[in-house]
């Protein structure tokens, strides 16, 4: 079992996965920040049950996507004072995303929440077997679903 | 864009970097924004209902009311407060299974049970408080109508509560259905 230090280091190295999930599951920067924190909290809570038999990125994906789909967002945006200085805040810098990436993210956000999970795993090159294990459906169903989602995604990018 | 281009764009998305000390802070329950809000709300409810019970028992002739009315009031106020601590624990447990489908299914079951008991306890609370106040009152037709009108104000929050739970559980059910359906 890893120590807290190793856990944090592993999360730090893989945090790009969590940020991208926050981008496709939440619209506002505040909601993304809340989801990011919720994912880290859930990872830490479920960390004792992480056996290490699967890759840490696979486990991280499962917890992050599960959290994004199972948590409820706030109804109204709250006005809160920032606790951290801008250089360490999670607010996305829109300039960091180019137009094609923005189009891709916007298209993914138009998919249903379960479809967003499948396409994110596929785009990060997880195998059908890994996707099936994370989602809890058969490999065959993963293939059928992904074929449909890929076509839909390409159509959404051409005609947003 | 073809699929390989989509993959390449996805994988080259730049993301912010959060430092270790900030990540560590996020693992602490006390610094969790949603849980902090829930804790604050629970504390306010505890203080509010405790004050209400104290006022009932000290300033509203509780000794003249039947023992049963006093006991029902105490029980109907205490039960939701105790049950809310279970709700707080449930708010922390988003991951409830070895994969996303089974986790969502388990969470739906847990939330359904919580919602049903929560609504029942709210009904018991309203009834318990009403019984305490009405236990020594002669019910006339006029008072009964007044009670009927007053109960609308008590039932409306209950309706809102049911609606919130239906919406939340419905969203999870939709996600699970879409995950499980073929193709």
C-alpha cells in the first residue's frame, strides 16, 4: 500500500485526467473547481481499497468518472472569495485551449453523461477490456456504444 | 476531424497544475466545500430545533399537556436530527461499487431509502409538533379550517423535498439506464 506522499504524487502526475473530466462534466469554472476537489476527496477515501492490481490511471478514471456522474451540482452559483492566489487556482485559462480542442470539448459536452465517460476513456486509448471493467458492461457493448458515439461526435464537430 | 485527430487533440489538451500542498488540503474533510455547507446546515438545524423544544417545554405550558404529547414532540424532533447524520455520511460516499454501473445502482438504492425515510420523518415531525400544540385544544370547525390552511404551509416544503429527491434519483437512474442499455 502506498503512503500519503506516494498517493499525492500519483494524483499530481495524473491530474490532467481529472481536469479533463471536470471540463466535460461541468460548465462553469466554479462547478469544475468543486468537482475537482470532490474527485480528490473521493480518491483519497477509496484509496485504501485500491489494491494496485489495476493501473493507477485506470483506478483514477473509475473514481473520477463515477464522482462526476454521481455528485449533484449546486443549483445556484455562490459568490465566494478565493482562498488561493491566482497562480494556483484551478480556473481554466481559455487561451490554453485552441479552437479545435474547444470544438472537441464542446461536442463531448453535448453527449449524454455516460457517453462522455466512454469517449473520454476511448480518446485516452484505454482498451475495450479496460473500459468494460471501469464502466461495468460487456466488451461487446463497449464496442457497439463507441461506434455510435464516434459517429455522433464527428457529426457534432462538423455541425456544432 | 477523423478519430486519430480527435485522439491527438484530446491528448494534447493542456491542463492546470495543482501543487502537492493544495492537493493534500483537498483530501481533508474539513476543507471540503459541500460537506462544510452540510455541516453548517445540520448545526443550524440542531440549534434551531433545540431552541424550539426548550421554548415548548419551558414557555408553552408543557406540564399541562399530556405526557404522551411531550414524548411525541421530543421524539419527532430528535429522530430527523439523528437521521441527518446518516445523510451526512451518505454525502461522503459517492463511490459504492467496484465499477461505475454497480456503484450507481448501489447509490440509487441508498438514496431511495434515505429519501423515503427522510420524507417520512418530516411527516412525523409535522404531525408531532401539531399534536403537541393541539393536544389540549378543543377542535371546533373554525379551528379545523385554520389548521387545514396552516397545513398547506407545512406540506409545501414537503412537496419541494419530494421533488428534489425525485430529480436527483431520476438523474442517476437515467445515467445508469444509458450505461446499461445495449448500443
